[in-house]
C-alpha cells in the first residue's frame, strides 16, 4: 500500500470515495439513491432554492437526472429510512444512525439546557409544546402557534418561542422531524417518528466518535484530522485523535503523506481508509452544490483542487466577485470553474448569471460544461438556456451553446434585456 500520494492521486482517491469515478447509471431509482446516500453518509440541507434545493444536488451530480419526488418519498415518508439531525450541520442521516449522535444531543443539552438559559427559563412553554406533540402527534410550528393564540396564553407565546422550544427539543433528541410540508418542518416526539429501538438507542461517546471518524475517512478516502472531524463537526479534538489512533492500530486507517498538504510548514498528517481506492483515471463531469461533501470544507477544497471558494449570498451585489450562488464545476478530476445558475421559472429558462474558469482547465471544458448545462435545464424542466456576459467563461459557453440566448447581468443582478432576450428572471 502506498505511503505517500501525489496531489493528483489524492484527488482521484477523494473523487472515487464520493462516487465520481463511476459512470452515471442509465436510469435512477430508489436503489441508486440509497447507494449514493450510503456512500456520502449524510446529505446537508439548505433552504436556498435559486436553481434547485441543495439537498437534491449531490445526487444529481453523481447520478444525473432523477425524479426528485422519489427522493422526497425516501426522506419524508412515514417511518422514512432517513431522518434529519445536526450531523454535519442540519442534514439527513440514516434513521438507524440516530443513536450515534446521542453524545451530541447530550452536549447540546448541557450547553443550552442549563439553569438560567432560555430553555430553563421557558419551562412552561417547553412543557406545553411537548404535551401538544404527545397528544396530537407531529405538528408544524404554525399549528402550535395557532392553538396557543386560541388559548389566549399571552403575546409571548408567539411563533418565535414555539419555534425555539421545538428546535431545542430537536437538538436534544427529544423531538425528531417527521417530514416537511412544503419546506416547513413537522416536529414530533422522537418515539412517535422513529422506531422505539432507534429512538431510545444510545451509542457511548467514544464508540460513536470512533465510528463517525471511520465513516468520514471512508467517505473522504483520504484526509487530515481536520477533514475527518469536520465531516461530522466533531469539536472534541482529543476524542477525535484518540479515535484516529485506535482506527490506525486496528488497520482501518493508515498514515500517508500527500504532496502539497502542509501544516505549520511541515507535511500534514493524513490518513487513508483501508477500503479507499486509487483509480488510474477519473473522468467526471458535474455541477456541484456548495454544500456537496466534496467541497463543503473549504480548506480541504483548496488543498485538493486549489479551489478557493466563498458563498457570496450575503455579500452586497456590487462587491460580489463570482455571483450570488456560484456552483463549482468538476471536469475530469479537477474543479475547473464555477457557474452562477438560476432557474427562471416564468420564462422556463436556465439563466447562467455568471461563469468563470479556474487555471489549468482542459481544452474540452467548455463543451463538457455545456452538456452539463443542457442536462441541468432538462432536469429542472426548463426549455431554454440564457448566458450572461459576466465572467471569463461566458463567451466560451456561448460558442459551444449556439442555441442559448444572451442576457446582461451587472454585478450579479439582472439589468434591462434586449427585445430578443428572455424575460421573467424570477425563479
């Protein structure tokens, strides 16, 4: 087994671990969705819906076009095989893994449930919300708020305190998410949402952290201690390093050095999972969400791909460098650019609001990205594509997408369009 990896080898190990070394299946059903979920272990949730909701994207990036309703059924059905919890951040995990996060539930209760804190000083409403869920089953916050108002419980029994109570109970593991209506969560007591053996299961802290570190290593293929702890946002560095040592002693992890990975001027310590593979070649093509495990830890993305990334949603429009919600572009075994996409529903148009290249892109990058954009438009049921003039990749894309229209976007915001340009920029 190799004791050192070149930068290119580390990229291929990481891409293979995340499923990008495999060809996309000709069709995607429940089996393929479950297999992709099993490889990633978790699916981060984010509410931004400019192009597509973020939790839909990692599966699209790996599998190609699929029916998002099929994923909804997996995630939101009664007694679904997946459940939401604060795993990486808010994320879907296999329901069977609920007990692995009992240590986190206990830590959050110790942090936020202590004497004098919000949870303690609002015991009356917490107990009432808990009783409502016990009597009525899973509810949306608005349903509880409505009943609180009818009961004339006072102006302080508003949505904010109801929502706070529900969120704390969820973080503490008393409450689980019983699906969503629209994108609004339905909260239920954990024993009403999960099988009783799952709801009550508790894995000891050291065992849970060791298992989570092993899973992170398998999902990443190769990584530093910071990579592995970030996968599950494990804050206990001492416990994490103890877990790595035990996994190394057991032969699950083996230490490696990676070309270009440094820490404090020295080669960074890294580990490769024993089941990780090093393909001779990876020839992927995908548009990624910023919350894809491949890039969600920005330090790792920069080490692996030389890709410095920042989400600019909260950056004032005139100060944005790349766009409101630019998505990394993977071609071959490297991230070669980024595109800011928006689904113009009113005009049935995929709007490429900006597009930029990274250094070292392959000669066929524009043509391959064009095919990904065509596929993305079809997946979102959009009938046309329009490309802005903002970014050094937009003219290249326009040349290989002759069917696309052009539109002007200044500093990431739509401006007046010509008479032949698509209208209805709102998603």
